[in-house]
């Protein structure tokens, strides 16, 4: 079975550019999560969707970050404009049945903003 | 969600059992204990979870104390590929959606 698929795996871009990260959750899962991981702050939840609806976005750092889930099989996390401090590994995870169910993570997108 | 406390690092010899402790003294009655691990350069991987009873699957065993204030993840025969950071998380249906992964325990399995 295909797991959570994220693209791209690596992204290097200059500050000020728009960055779009993509995620395809596991088929049948109805909850989707975006996380950010850095050495300083560890693994942080950015936003949580349930049935394509954003439930909790209190972890989104600022207005430069936005996330969408237009359908059950696709989500994007966009940063515009990007800044060097956004450099991190961004993970997408999905689960069936809500936030308390085991989450299945993708392999992440390693983002470097120069 | 209840906070958890884990030792920052542990080591284990290959082939021996690895016992990873976790304290969650403020756990509520409807909160589950979850364990994940993260191998370098990969996303976190779900291992096991439990409420009251001990649980076992193909990856590990979870032992929860009777008062539920602590638990132990057991890898019965650790291999080099089990070297990873292990996270203990306590979550319940009434708690915040924001899970606290914390810093976890860095387990090094040596030959």
C-alpha cells in the first residue's frame, strides 16, 4: 500500500520566493496534519484538517503560511514570501478517525531558504 | 494532554532487549499512550499505543503500570536498524489537537 506521499523531497530557493509543498494522504484517511521539524524547536504541528476542513491552525507561524485541502487526496502548504528562518523539514501525516488515531507520516520535504 | 518525561538518550547492545521508559504522571483516564520513532532522515513511524492493558505487536511491547503514571516500550531483540529517536505521547479525545512530541529518547543500538 502506498503511504503518505510528499513532494518535492528537497527544495532550495531564495528568500522572497513562493514555496509550495504537496501531500497526498493515504487513501481512505480523513485526517491530515502538517508538521515542521527543526533542531531548535523539534517537531511542531502547524495545521490539522479533518474531512478536508481545517480544524486547528493555531500552529501556523504567521500569515505567510497557508494550507489548503481541496479534496480528500491532496493538500498543499504554501509559504509566501519565504524567509531563511523557514528552513526546516516539513512533514505531512494522515490518519483515519481523527487526531487521536495513529498518524502515518510521509518522508518529508527538506526546505532550504537562502 | 498530559506531558511526558523521557530520558534524552539510551544505548543497547544488538540482540538484547531495549526498555525505553516514559513518565506521564498527570495522565487522565481517557488518555492513551502512543509511541512513535524517527529514524534519521525519515518521518516519524507509529509503533504502538495502549490505554490500560499491556499491548504487543510485531514491532514492540508496551507495558503500562497499574496506576498508568508510567510506561515502558520494549524492543525484545534490538537490531542496528532500531537506532532512532523514540517519542512517547499521551493523547485523549478531549485534549488539544496539538500533540506534544517533545524531544524523545535517542536510542543507539551498538554491535
